[in-house]
């Protein structure tokens, strides 16, 4: 099983982890794993609302308009190619 070594562990964070471990009758290692599991399993609050609603289109452009823009940019780039 992979291991993890945390260097420069802040003393205050170490104290809080130890208190949590005692409170829940766990080793510090087990408590750290439980907290990591909870943090990584929960949806991130920092990214809430950043992703578009999957039911809403990301753009109001019609597919034909998107194709037209791509062609215009491609054609403009072809005209500016150095010889």
C-alpha cells in the first residue's frame, strides 16, 4: 500500500488532528485518512456554479454559425501565411 510523508507539518494542525483522533478513538493516521476521504469525496464548494448547467447550451450560436466562424478564421489564417 502506498505511503505518504508530510514534511513541515504545522504544529497547530498537528495538535488539531491529534485532538480529533482522540475524540473519535482513532490513530492519527486513521483520522487523517478519514478526513482526506471526506474532503476528496465531497463536492468542491470552490467550483460550485463554475460549470455550465448540462441542460443549457454552452453557446447561443447555431451549429451553422459555429462552422461559418471556423471557416472564416481558417481562411483568414491561410491568407496571412508567409511565403
